[in-house]
C-alpha cells in the first residue's frame, strides 16, 4: 500500500505544481488539462480503494 500512496502523493504534487507554475495561457486548454488531471486523481483513488477492499477480502 505504501508505493500506491507515494504515487498518489506525486500525482497530487504534480497537480499543484501545474496549477501554480505551469498553467497554459489559453483558458480552454487549461481547463481541459485540469479536468484530465483531476480524472486521473479520482481514478487512482478508486483503484486504491479497490485494491484495499481486495486485500481486506482475503
């Protein structure tokens, strides 16, 4: 479980770094990138929950 949390922390740090330092000048492109990044984060949360439930089942 620890490697999954490290990957999640890196994803969150990347999301924060993008929003503070590397934003696109085009507002529409910036919104699309934020939506894709947030979707990846929520998908990874779902994957971590699924793997945790799978481990608890054993």
